[in-house]
C-alpha cells in the first residue's frame, strides 16, 4: 500500500522543475511531440480564439506561459501578430523548437512574474494545470501583468503532475473578471475536462 501511495504522490515544485526542465525523448511530453501535424490543430484552435473573442490588434503585446517548442507563437506570427513574448523552463525545447521572432526567455514562471512588461494578453494551454499548489501565489502576479488572460486548462484531472483547479475561482479571487467560458469540442489533445476561460482586468 505504501508503495502505491508513494508512486501516486503529486510532485512538489522542485520535483516539477526537475521533470519539466529535463524531459527525455522517451517521454510523451518531449518537445518533438509538440511539433506534429496533430499538435498543430491546437494552435489553429488557439489562433481562432484570439482572433474571434478578444479585442486585440496585430501589435498587441501577447505572452505565452510555458511556450515549449514555440509552436503556438509560430502560428501567431503566421497570423500576423508581431509583438510576442514567451518563456519555458525547458532549454532544449526552446533551442530546437520553431524559429520565431518573439522575445523568449528560458526561466520558470516564478522567475518571469511579476513581469516588467504589461501585456495585452497572457495565455496558457495545458500549462497552469501542472503548477503545484505551493506556487498558487503566482496567479495574482500573472493577473496583475495583463489586461486579458486566456486559459485552456484541464480543470477535472488530478494526477502526479496535474493539479485540478477551478480557474474562475482562482483568477476572480485575485481581481479579474471572467467574460467568457466554454468547453472545447473534439480538439485533438484537449480532453473533456478542459475548459476555455477568458478573463479581463477591469
């Protein structure tokens, strides 16, 4: 019984940093797997969301939390957005991912926020769900760094590396207002317990 409990114990922050910064090719989360044609569908979905439901122009300052191989930023550039930022803890993913003109940093979320920049939009896709509960304080720093916040996150799964939260409660609890939400339908790699939420700092 103790072996099962230990095996299922959720990562703390240090363990999460170690895992996400050192993913090997055998792991399903290896950056090359985020450069596939199937993975591109999620970026098409994201670009459509940003174009359709957020009042931005192509010069708006946009930041991705956990940009990994920079696929989403690549597709945003292809869609005409010119003022892009991102960061990720995995150096190999940043080095070997898509080539972009965006301002990219190799660092953790607690090193990046509170940001010196004030963004028009900060977004995350299946990233916040991997933040251990011990760094929940960072959500207020994220909220105060942007006008709009878009989260596409699994809010129902609880696992070793996945931490379930209701992001409406999280971000309204630090001063933002939710202005849109829905469950994405049949998007490759986005499960039934994912919810898309758009917040505004009013």
